[in-house]
C-alpha cells in the first residue's frame, strides 16, 4: 500500500506529533510537530522538516545550526495520530545544545537536570 499523509489523523490545526529517535541506540531525542507538507518535504529530501507553530513556517532541522536529522525511517503508530522518526542525528538535537530535549527528570517530586549542554 502506498503511503498517503492524508490518511493520518491530524489535529484541528492540521498537525501531528513526531518523535525523533536515534537509529541504533533507540535514544529519544525530541518531539516536534509536522503537517502534511512537512512530511512530504522530509520524505522527498531525506532530511527532517518540522512545522514551527511559533513561526508558522517550515523548520528544517539543522538548517541554521548544522545539527541535521537524516531520516532513516518514518513509522506511523497504530492509531495513525503520531509519527516516529528514526533518524541519524548530527550534534545536539535540542535548541539548548543538549543531545536530547528530555534533560529534566522528576525524582522524588523534584525536577533534576540530568544532562548538560554539549561542548
């Protein structure tokens, strides 16, 4: 069956959550939003392009920083309302210069920073 983004379940703004995961290690890097056009761009170029809700425009990951995400595989969840992007991440994935965006843990009711920015 040919993949057709129109068969995905987008929210009322035409967006779908996309989770980026590092190939090989399974490390969860980040979550961002995509729309049908950004999915098409990603599939065409092989480099992940998200939709920026704040800028209301495409956000080609690494466009300015060089921290690109090369798409290895796009997966659709069972409800068709979330995407998993298996990627090869160059450099940090988070805009805070950390390897991933999930650097705050809740431990014993307290927020704890568990990773520092990359040098």
